[in-house]
C-alpha cells in the first residue's frame, strides 16, 4: 500500500461490499471522534490522521512489521452534526469499540484483501467472519479498542486477550486492538495480528 494513500472512511461501502454501508452509518462517525476530537483534538481543518499499524500478515509465520497508514474522513455524511450527537448517544467505551471496528474494516481490506462477511454471535470467539485474498475459507476476526494507553501495556494486554478469545473456537484467526492514544506521544496505533493456536507438546512416557 503506497505511503501517500489515504484510507477514507467514506469508502467503506466499496471496500466492504457486504456490510460497508452499515459500517459507514454506524461506525465511521465514532472513528472520526476518536481520531480527531477525543482523546486528542486535532486542528479544525484536519481531515486525516496517521495510524501506525503493527501487522502480522496471514498465515502468521513472520514477525510483526510496522507500517504507516493514513485514515481520512473526507466525504463522511453529516459530519459536524453527527459528531456532536454521537457523543451524547454512546458511552465512552462503546464509541471506542465502534471506532476500532471502522479502523479495522479499512485496514484488513487494504492489507489482507479482507471482506467482512457477517457478524458473529456473542460467545463464538471472534466478532466477524472475514474472507481474505485468495482464501478458500472464512477466518474469524476479534476487534477491540483502547481510548488511551499511557505506556502501551493496556494495548498489549488486550491484544493477548483477544488472541486467546478468537482461538477458543478456531485454530487460526485475526486479533486486532486499536489504541487512539499510544506512546510515543499521542499517536494512534493499531495492531492487526494473524494468530495461530500453539500445538501442545506431547508428554513423554
């Protein structure tokens, strides 16, 4: 993905043809709030935000690499009014989770060619089923968000929890956590890891 390419939230219906319109209407505004208003307020004219992505690509055999992405909100409908009303409608944690889902919907399509097929029932392991580029079967993806992470520990702890969660029902899958304030500074950092269940060592007789 070119470094100068901005992933626009308004492109969700195109990038995610199955559920992208619903994501645009229900999640994009939350992402704009977390990326530009709270916890870090950007200048009024700002229309995009850099996101550092820690990525373990499928099939999960390589160490993580860090790439720089840019997420923008040019063309998101009724932006000003919705940013005000969303903060009156959703609590802090719900806003963070909605925003994280929108971020991952963009990243998993751009990096893995992933199309989110449908949401999963609570207790199924992950949040969504995703079909990635050249894949023959669906993978689960578990998504979470952290509003503020002062030292990076909360993101790492949550990522381990989400990896364990997605692997309760599958041998492999994606785990993602997006921190909207992460060191160094007040950067946005999103982890997108393809994880695999570890094989248990056989006990010697």
